[in-house]
C-alpha cells in the first residue's frame, strides 16, 4: 500500500469518526424524543415540501460544481459531479469549515476521475465565490423587499436598510460586468484572478441566489407551522443565520443557527420548528452522505483492486 493510500485511509477514518461524533452531538443537544416530537408536530405536507426544497438546494449546489468544471474546460458526467458534490457538502455542512472539509472529499472523487489538485482547488474557490454571490444577492433583495425586519435587526431605519440592499447589489453586478468586459485574468496589485465567461458568471449569481431561496423556503415551511410568517422574513432570518455560521465555523452551526433565527423571528422560531429544519437540511443529508461515502469507498476499493490485478497481468505478459 502506497503512502498516499495510507494517508487517505487515515483521513477517511477520521472523517467517518467525526461524522459519528456529529451525530452524537446532535442527539446530545436534542434528545431522540425531542427530535421525534418536533418532526411529528410538523404536518406531513409541510415536511414533504421542506424535504423537496432541501433536495432542490442540494441540486443547486451540484450545479455549482458543474459550472466550475465547465469553466475549467473539463468534462465529467453529471451523475459523478452530483455524487461528489452531495457527499462533500452533506458532510462539509455539518463538519464546519465547509470549504476545507468538503474540499478534501471533492479531491478524493475528482482526482480519481482525472482532475488535478489545481483543478480541485479552483473548483473549491469557484464554489466559494458562488456561495458569496448568492448570499449577497439574496440578502440585498431581503433588505429591499423586507426592510422593516432587517432595519430592526441591524438597528437601522427602513430607508437606510433599502439603500444598503441596493448598494450591496453592486457586488454581483460588478462581478458580472468584469466577466463581460475583461474576459480573462483580472489583476489586483500582486494577485491575479481568472474570470469565468459572462454566461457562467451570470449563472453563478442566479443559481447561487436560487440555492439560498430554496434553503429559506425549507426553513419557511417549518416556521409557518407555528405562526403566520412572510417568506422574506424567513429569508432575512436564514441569510443572517448563514452569515453567522460562515463567520463562526461552528460545526453544523449548532446553536448559532437556532440563536440567530430565534432573534430574527422570535414568535415563530419555536424549538420544534428549528429542530425539524435541522433534521431536514442537515441531519438527513448527513446520514445519506455518510452512507453513500461508505458505499462508494467499497466500490472504489474493488475497482482499484481490479485495476491493480489487470496491471500485474499486463506486466507478466510483457515479460
């Protein structure tokens, strides 16, 4: 066994242990009785819609990787991209430091499918930029459409909140403008960045925004059970919560998500709604992603063993 295989096996074992530990932490913070009771308090139709929106979000996230690979001029079957993206992000969202943790799993899959370390690094950066563009765009729309809640949370007046939202839209507009006019490398002082094609830049902004709208819709399905909450109030709550999670890097946003949403919508953010949302968007994907990781590792090892046997037979015949 090569040194590279030993290192990866160690990292894989550590990741699996961490996933099990995260499951333990979830059940430690919320008892199984609380989780069952919270999910049971959500009407079946709301829970199914929440699952649909969560699945749609992970579908959008796979499109982040698809766009990144297209921008590199590479080609992979979408089923492989979707598999790598879901496993990487379902674990990365829960582990924390999503760019690094999900990046390790991305490298595991994409390197087997012919991409280099540099390619994977560019994919991680591209996806990070897409997340930022989507969060800024949706946050700007929330400030413009729902300035009252944002003004209360940010301690501003409604006019200032709307103005802040309009100014924040300059960021995605500038990104798309640079991709349209420069069409190459952007140089800033000592750094240079390869800009994507204009069509891909626009797709980044659109899909990034839609992804966060789906997550907000998933949260809205849970909050609306316990009160009449407008959709853009849920958007405001989730944008703030996700920004706090990205800033703190707390694994799975445990405690940060609940505290921020409770502050944003104090009347509707019951513990039942928040636990049900966590189960839908974090816990269920984590369980599925861990299962798929184990299955694909078995498949990889079998195919790797077959490849090694074929190489040995070819060497023997050549001798």
